[in-house]
C-alpha cells in the first residue's frame, strides 16, 4: 500500500512523578490526545490554566477517520490557533452528485456563502488535524502532553479524582481537581466509573478505503444509492488532502470484516466503481460499524465527558469530531470561570445540558440519514426509492434526499443561560445561537467578527456613528469592563472610525452585521466566550446587561 | 390550483433554522408510522393515507396531476 503520510512518533518522557517519586495535584487533567482532548487542553492552557494531557499512544490517528470539518469546528480551531493550518491543507468541495442505480438523479453546488471567513466544510484526514493540534499544544509552556501514559484506574471523589497511570517506567499516581474524559467511543474512564451509555447499534458494516488517484479526478462528492457496481448498498466518494480519496462502501451486516479488508477484495470493488482505466493505489482500509448513543449526563461531579466518550453518532453528516470540538468550545470557558471562583459549579451542569441538547440533535439528524441511506424495511426502502425516482424532476423530492445533513452548530434556544428577547428581531441570531461571522475593519486593518470575540464576554453595541456617543454612555459602557467578570465593549458601526475614548470600534464594512444580526442604532448583543449569543436588546441598559451576564454564568441568586 | 412540486413542509408554531428540517421531520414521521408492520399492513396504511390526503386536497384536477406523475416511469 502507498503512503502519502509519514506518521510522527512522539517521544515518551518520564513523568515528573516517576522521576521524583512524589504525587502531584493539577487543576485539570485531560484523558485522550485526540482532536477533542487536545482542543480542550489547548484552550485551557491558552486561558492560563495549567493542564496535563494523558494519552496511551505515541502517534496520531491511523487512517483518515474523521474527514469532514464544518464551519463551526473551523471557527473553534481558529481560536486554538490551528484553523489556518487545517484550511490550507484541507480541500473544499462544492459540487455533490447523487446517483440512483445507473443514473445521476441530481447534483447541487454548495456555493460558499459570501462574507464568512471559513467555508461550510473542508475535507482533511484526521491525522493532519491531530498533528497540527499537537504542534500547537507543544508551544504552550503550561500544557504537559504525556504520550504512552495510559490511565489504568480512576478514583473520583468530591474534590477531584486520583488516577493511576501506566508508562514504560511503571505505574504512578496523580491527582486532579477536574478531569476531562475525551478518550473516545470506548472510553476507559467511562468504563472504570461504571457509567452507562445508551442507544442503539446499527446492524450494518461499512468498508472505508483511502485511495490515491494517479490522475485528475474531480473534487466532488459522489453518493450512490444502489449502484450497479455494488447492488443494494450505498457508496460515497470524496476527496481529501494529498489527492487521497475516501470511499465508503456499505457492506451489510452479514459481511465478514476481515475478508472484506483484503486488497484482493477491495481493489475489484473500486475498479468497478471508477471504471477499469483509472489508475489508483490503496493507502488504508478499514471496516467499521457504528452506534448512535449518548451518556445521560456529561458531567459526573468533577469528571466531565466530551466527544465520542460522551456521545456517538453515525458518520453521515460528519457530526462526530465536529460536535466533539463544540463540546470543548462550550466546556472550557465555564470550567475556567469555576476554577477562578467567578461562577458556581452549577455552571458546569449547563455544559451537560447544552451539549446533551446538541447531541440529541446530532443523533436525530444522523439517525435520519442512516435510515434513509440504509432502509430497514421493505416499505422504508420503497419510500426511499420513490423519493429518489421523483428527485430528478421535482424539487420537493430533492429536498427529501438525505445522504447526510452537514454538521452545523445547534441553536441552544432552550438554554437556561439565555435571556429571552424583550423586543422583536429578524434573522437567526437568537439567544443560544452560535454567531454568524462577518467582515469587519478595525482602524486600517481588515478582519473578521469572530476573530474579535471569544474567550471572554463581549458586548457588541451597534451605533450609527461612534463619534456621536455622549460621555455618559461611554462611561456606562466602560463600567462593563470593570466587573468581576469583565465584558469588553466593541462598538459596531457602519462608518467605522478610530478607537473611541478607549472603546474599540469595528466597522461593519460589508453591512453583514447589520443584516445578519438585525441591528439598528442602539442594538446590543451580549456574547459568551464561546461566541454564542447570550442576550440582545434594542437599547443599552447597564442593569439589563449585568443581569444577563449573571444569568449566563449561573450567578443569579 | 396546480400541484405544488416545491418543498412545502412546515409545522405551525415550529421555527426552523435549517431548510432540510421540516422535510426530514415529515419523512421520519412517515417511516415511523410503518414501524413493526408487516408488508401487507404497510400497504393498507399507505392506501388509507392516499385516500385521507386526497380527500383533504379535494381538487380532482390536482389529484389527476399527482396520479399521473406517480405512475410515470413505473
């Protein structure tokens, strides 16, 4: 098999506990150096929290695995400092073709939405994402990344947890105030704590192959239902970095995984799909089954579960790694406030509540896709095929074709951290929404709205002209920056201008903020550190903003 | 009235952030209706469903158009 990627081997270093023989206590330990655990650790370290990451392996994910990173995940990765690497290496596709039996029933072109920094999604092998995150993690002096450190026991107590960790030098103990379990679908932490994860296993198997094409092949997503080269099943093809194509073949439950993985079995399948004349080489092959399930709660005292350890979905719609990154997006600022004594521990219950809500939405969407792609009864298959038959000619049927609904951020509309609207607003930027991006100009510098917010609370205050603000209002706005949990005020204006009496000014240079946030002069948005809308008003009122901040941090009494 | 062939699903009082959601809501309800039925039972359910919806639509010209499109290519 070919190899377009050289797997790094990260050096094992004897932990300080084993060098010194002393047990140490840390504020936060993360188990698992996959995309999710690393994201949590990087964001914690960047906000000043020392963190230890334990991983039983010493390299990155083998094979492409999670290949599709959607806009919201890229925005989170931007905050971690790895967004540019991922987007530079990843590939985008816009054209998707859907085939039913012999013919193409329709195609679509997902033209990128204008005036967003990041595209709707990129395709990138998971090992690249992990490599970039590890590179970033190692730049952070307060992030201690320990390879070949396998957690062999977890003893949680009211004030944290004690872990036993096995390394090539033996077993040592460490203590932590908080534990983040991001150790994947077969989470050892979850198992050692005897916690359930409920849901259903789908009685189906999929073969995934990474294939290197020798000649040009379009950057498109092709999805086949019941193709002649693989009757009765589905097949998906799309492009990743390095001219590697990912092919997913549905095999059915009866297939023998070991047999199906053999090159002499895989190659003829791919040849039948591509036509015999295209040259390719196999790079990696795997067979997988999947489950749709989640834990009842993602917080268990001082242990917080994130990513696949907490919830697993079918791969259709790319909701695994994408939702895991959003878990850490939601978790880290809350944990930071609790660690700093600025919010009660109940704030961490809202991590569980908000991410359970999102997980249920992901489970619902990915289960619907699975049911459409792999119908489980004759009637279900008949309806599916009827939709596909009508799709060529009729728009309503095309809208029902479900070969995966791309991961988008959940709108956390039911969150208790939201303050309900007191005035009407158009558009989607409701309390609980992840923010839409927009181009901005600050002074002479062009940038993006999302790069100006995050990690701290921000009040976006829309004004027709920053120079027209009276001194009393400026004084009130500045007061927001002086509380226990400071709120930074960003003036947003269609005319821009220089920083005004110590307040930053963002020019809404393309008018997208006014449009996407339905802003009029006086409109105020309170933004959480994870770039979600907490509250909004038509006019600024200091007391209302303070109350909304208290609500968004569980500081109401 | 002519037969509407554009996406047309919605539910009163429900807000959608994604265009695919109302159609997916319907499709799930449709498949769920057939859960655990035999093929014969499902056929009967489908027949009843066509009759119920046809009466609701009422306009026989529209129904003839739908009948013809449904038969097309079969």
